[in-house]
C-alpha cells in the first residue's frame, strides 16, 4: 500500500494505492472544496425545505425528489410519466403503499394531477401542475446559482 498526494484545482487530494488498485480520493473536512461542497448541499436542502415544506411540512427531499423531478422532466420531454413508472422511480427503500400514499398526497395538495390521454386511456399519467413546475424550476435555478457562487468556474454556465 502506498499514498500519493497531489494538488487538483487547488485542493490537496490523497489517493491510496492497494495492490495496484486505486481508491477514490480522500478529502479531509479541512479541504476548502469539501467545506464549500458541504455549504452548497446545506443551502440546497434549506432551499428544498423553503420551497416544498411550507405546506404541511410533509414534503421531505428523500421521499419526493424522484417523484417531482421525474414528473417535471417527463412532462417537459413530452412523455408524461405513467403512475406505475413513477412508483418504480421513487426510492427503493419505500414500500409500494408508502409510494402510493406520497403520490396521492401530492395530488391532493395540488403538486400533481392524474390524467388519461391517448393512445392508451387505461393508463393513469402523473402530470406536474404549474405550481410544481414553477417550484422545481425556481428551486433548481436558485441552487444552480448558489453552486456557481460557491464553486466558481468549476460549474459550467
């Protein structure tokens, strides 16, 4: 086993070699980039809470991120997400009943609507409301701007 140290973008990075295999870089909490990244993730979570937890305080990131972003993305791509596909895209660790409950809550609170459209009118589609589109868009723009501020030139425009 050997230790290799290098400087990448002004950040001291340590790599441990073990029998020819190289592990992921080891960054210390004292490295400025790690601390900046931690600040950015904290700002991201705080912005999520401010955006989505105002109503009833129930829209936790881990439970709704995949549902909300996938519904918005699919709709923007012109291919609304079938309800069953939305359930598959949500966190694996949640039971199907819990996923259905989260979807129903988002529909009841006006974040999503269910609709049936041709060609298969048997399939329930989940569509984002304008409220959700605006909230996701605003959240992502604010956090992207924060990433650019914190990380500088490393985040492309």
